[in-house]
C-alpha cells in the first residue's frame, strides 16, 4: 500500500514512517522543509496551509497520515491564528485527498475535556478531526494526551522545567488527571489504523494504563531523573497567562506552543472509553517504563544536566 505521511520531520512522523516500511508499505513524506528529514524515505516539499505540493504528494496514495499542527506565531494580516491555519490545512488536505481517491486519512489529535470546556488549542484539534472525518468517511481520528517520548515536545517541556527549577511550583491544575501514553504505543496504534476495517469513520481515544494527576506525573519524571526538587503547592491559584510565559522562558520553548498546552491543563484529560484498545489490542507500556525509556533515548543523543 502506498502511504503519505505529512509532517514527517516531526517526532511522530519520523518514528512512524520506518514502522510503516517494516510493515511492507510504500511510504512517501511531505514536509515544508524536506532537508530536515534523515529517513530513507522520499520526502516531497509541500505546505498544507497553502496547498502547495499536495496533489503531487497524493499521487497513487491510499492512506494519508495527517500529523500537521500549526503552532507557529501568527503574522497579522498574513497567516492567521493557529486555529485558522489548522482549519485551512485540513480543508486543503481533504480536497486533495478526495480528488486523488485517497481511501483513508489517519489523524492524531488531542484528548478533549469530558465537560466540553476545551481550550482554543484543543477545540482547534477537534475542528480538524471533524473536517477530516466528514471529508473522507473511511478516515480514523485518534486522540492522545501527553505522549511520553524523547522527542515529544510536551515531555521535553516537563523535563526542562524539572531540570532548571530548584523548586517545582504547582498551580491549581496540578490535581487534574490525565493518562499519559508511551510514544511507542502511539506509533503502534497509528500503524494499525492504516488497515483496520473496524476503525473506519471512528474517533478513538488513546491512553496509557496509568491515570495520574499532573503533579504525580511531574514528580514521577523527577524521581526517574534522580533529582531532588521539592514541590510547592500553590493552593487553587492558577494564572495561566503569566505561568505559561514564565514556563516557556525557563524551558527554552516558544510561548506559542506552551501557552495553548497549559490552557489544556484546566480539567481532566481522560479517554471517553476503551474502544481503541478493544479494536486494536495494543499492549501498552506502564508510565514508569515509558518515562525511563524516554529519558534513556534522550541521553543517547544529548546530556541531561540534572541526571
């Protein structure tokens, strides 16, 4: 089967493409900066927001992986907000996929709070999911919370905070719960989603086997790093606009990424049900094993100062 992986230079795309090749698929990638790919996979230059290169990339393709997230700073009067860019990219991919006769789009988005109070960031992911499922009905939408992996930006953000802060100040969102998932398990779900008939047209939630509060997650990463960082609980205080800018500066990340991510912490991010597990049957890694593996992979290419 010929498969197109968009966003192939990102963390998930770069790990998924070799797995798909091992499954016997003919894989091609699409990226705005193809030179960033070190994979043994042909990567075409293109941009889903402008639709440049989409038609060529989808030639003879049966399945498209949609791994595009527009988190760059907005340029007033030019590229719009990240929500606007994501909606435009989804519409362009759907149009190109329909014209090329693509059978399925597989999308990886984020879990949505059970009370429906999604942040702008998570609401945008949901809008993309709806557009893809409506546009190509055989498609599959997968949602995940925090992905634990050496190149996962959300995991790297937490590690950098633990590494650089002498005291871990934890606001009111520390008590909210999530179910982090090992990056290896995400790749397994994605790979199986290309061909699983029972997943057609579904939106499925991915989760690890351990449900933890954000405070417990941070403390388990801290303990795996073998560093002494006391936690300071800030009661119910939550000042996301300030917290996110400070946290981004400490972690060396852009506020365009960290701001929306932290907005999504104000509520539980848990799976709606176990349908993904029932359909795909993936054997999932426990949280501590996922953290240890991610830190080990990280240290294989760069040092952790606090470890």
